[in-house]
C-alpha cells in the first residue's frame, strides 16, 4: 500500500534522481539520459508550481514515485509520472495517475495532455487515456516532443447525482430483488424467484462504490475481486449465501419459515432483509459502518433493517394502472407536447379482457396485455390482430397467459426506420429531503415485450427525444416526491413514428439501466469523461461452466475487450451455473462503434469457449467452491 502527499521543496534533488533511475529502467544509454537530464530535473522552487505529488510506502515512508500536474486552465499537462524501478507493476503509477486526473477535475481543467515515453504507452491506454489526438489542427494541441507519444484525457469530477445518491462515498448494497418482487404477488412472476436470485448479483453496482454486498445466494469467490480491480474498489466485504435454504429466500436462523407476508400470499418467503436482522452480529456490523444502506427496492423488511418508516403507499405507482393514471394527470396539466398517452383499460375478468382484445383485433389494432406488476417484460404480451386470428380468437390467446387481472393497452407503432431507437427510459431519484435528481436517459434493448439490456452515454438519446424525455421524467419525479416516495425511479417510453414519446410504466426501484449509469459514473471519474456503458442481461454460454472455467472465460473477455479499447465486467456470474447457462455482462467504451464491437466479441467468445465444455460435462450442478459455501453464522464472508 502507498499513500500520496504533496512533495516538499527540500526533496527536489532526491526526486530528480528517482526520475532519472526510472527513465534508465527502459534501457536508454548514458548519452541519451544525459541529453534528457536538463528537461527531467526538478528545481526546489518548482515543486509547488508544478503541483508535484509523491507516493510513499505506507510502512516505511520511502518515496516510490511522483507525478506533476502542470499549466493553467483549460488544459493541464501531466509533466512527470515516474516510479522507482523496483516498484513498477505494484500499482504506484496507477495511484499517481488517478490522483492527477482527480486533481485536474477538482481544479476545473477540461483536458489533460500526456506526452509519454513509448514504453509507457500501454500503461496510459490501460488507464483509459485516449490518443493520439489530431495534432496541429486549428486550435488543437501542438505536436508532442520528438520521441514521445501524446495521449489525452477529460478530467471528470464525480457526477452530481452520484454524490447526492450516497453522499459521495461508499455504501452497503442489499440485493433484495426477490424480496421486492414478492411483495406484489404478481401471477406473472416466477414463483421460485430463480431469476431474482441471479439478478441480486447486480447489488455490486447499486452505487458507484460499494463497501459491502449482502446477497441471498453464493457467488463465485473471484467475481468481486475481478470487478473491483477494474473499478478500483478496495476492501469490499461480501456476505453471500444468506438464504440458501430453498426457493426464493429462506427465513434464516431464528425466523419461522413461511411467516412473512409473501408466504401468506402463497409465494416463498423472500425476506433477505429479515435474514440479515436474524443475524445480530451481521446486522450490527452493517449498521455500525455509518454508511447508507442501498436496496434494489423498498420493502417492509428493508425498512426494519434500515430503521426507516415503512409507508406501503410509497410504492403505489409501481402498479402499471396507477402509473398510467399519474401520467394522465401530468399531461392534463399541459406543458408536454412531445408526449402522448396510450389508451389503457382494466379488465377485471378474463371474459372482459377477451371482449376488449377481440374488438381491437376486429378493428385491425394491435394491443399490449399487461399484468399490474410484471418486471423486465414478464406479464407483458404484444398481440397483433393477425395473432388473434391465427390463434382462433382472443380467448385462445388469453389461455396462454399467466392467470390474474390484466390491463389492455393501446399498441403504439414505432418509427419506420429500424435504426431509430424504439424503447427509451428516464432515470432519476428522490432524496431523503424530497428533492428530485435527474440521472439521465438511456436506450433499452427490448425484443417483443422483453427487456434485454440498455445503453447509456453521451448522445444515446436522440436530440428530438431528449428534451421531452427529461421534462416528463422530472415531472413524474416531482409527483412521486409529493406522494412521499423516496428512492430511485425510472419512466419507460416507446417512441412512435411521429417523433413523440409514449410513457408505458414507472419502476420504483433500481433497474438494469440504473446499473449502467452507476458504472459510467465510476469509469468517468477514474478514466475520464465520455464513457458509453451497455448492460446485456443474458449472454448465452455454449455450456455450463465450473467456477475455474468461468473465471478463465472472464479473463479472456477482459483481455479481448481491452485490445479493442473497451472495458468488460461480469455483472451476473451465477447464471453460468444454470442448466441453460448465461452470463450478465457490462461493456464500456468511448465510442458506440467500439462498444458494439466489444459486445459482439463477448457474445462470440462466450459461445465458443462454452462449446469446449459441452461434450463432457455432467448434468448435475457444478460443485460450489469452499469459499462460496463456508459459513461463520453470518453467511459467507470475504473481503475483496
């Protein structure tokens, strides 16, 4: 470990010697080093002016490296970044570079130029620096000195919304996806909550920087270590396997099985929060951090765990019919000409739904059938007039759908150009004081009615859609705040063929796009502004992989994406152990072109590597590693 501090004028001679030793490490001859010496020399009077910071060993205080941040706004220069030869490869240069980028952002610089030794070019690419820029262009930077390679970065302070979300620091993330879903008892949801158990892995990304993860099931022991290395998290505590006793989430020690509200509704007890409370040492440890607790969504159990009031009516607009009513009231007030509201009709019985569907089919109109609380497209079905006729009538269509009440909604035809985005979303949150914070807009990947992923980044929302999307999303946030809701929310839209947006539902919880926003905020802060981030929920694998093979695959994908100039992160690893295996992933890049190439590479490699295991694997579940299944009375506990 190293710590950083400002250099002292009295160290100038010692620092100069370090710089020359570091330069000599690359094999330059004495004549070349002598020629470089005047330029590399640090004078005592320049130490403060050049904003030099040193890295020193935490144990012995020995200076191991230094970096300078030079010049005045708008563009700074990384004048020096040198590390003692024996400390190269130990993370010292990384710490110094990240600190220089952070300081540049804090000082208001809009750019950082780096003229690098060719031997260090790989390091700066790995740090996310871009280069070389267009030297000599009108108004652009001059050519770099002979023999050096120019890179640039765009310093970015932490996003304002990210600072407001968790106070700008780390947080404790509670993966209570199944717990959240179960409170609605929607007939379209998986009764065993298997999908929710996997999606709980997204708890790693509930804020840009976790301190602890609380997970219902066991996760591969190297997963968070890998993700944390890329996102530069330190000391993440993982409490997994807290509810391994059955489908959904077990009650946990000290809790009577089947005693929760979900169990009384006929669903498995999904109380991860209560499972934590039943472990006093764990609950005390998490509560004693003084850090915010961030859940997937609000529940009665989480309210007990977090010590906050529980107001069930906070979540009333998670209902699709209630959200539709809210949208109508907002539009009745005017001020949103780019927004149209699809017609929606409740069908209290299947007979009523069949009559509505049949009437719309006779008129040649498409219909969307929805359950009240389906998530990720579950409980939502697109029904064309042709489908009704092919099935032999509306009743035949309905027989194939989950039981329970249905909403019948007008289908909004999309843009004629398939390159135009069809499904968009607005993300924001309401803080504890009731203030609404805008996070941004994203484009979703939706097949039929099923959500498959999302992309965030500069300009992903078309210019024509940006203003109405942000304005209407903000209006929904203000209504949620007035209704008492506190937490993350989104508003989903479909685009029509006339340049308008139709709001289709609100989600009062975290979602896939919110995860992409969190990762983009972290990467922008670490590497420089401008990242595009895509979350792909299901990347199919050619075969079920044991944990060692999964880790090897992730290494292959990480290296392959890096060669393209992209970042790869495994987001949902546990799907790899399913009979029909899959992997949730995140990819990031500075351009849409590289982002698309990275996703294509990930999908191709996932199938190709998995195919190597397809012939000889056994049908049973791969054995869980000892680290994943050990218990100390608090579930598995590891520090990454």
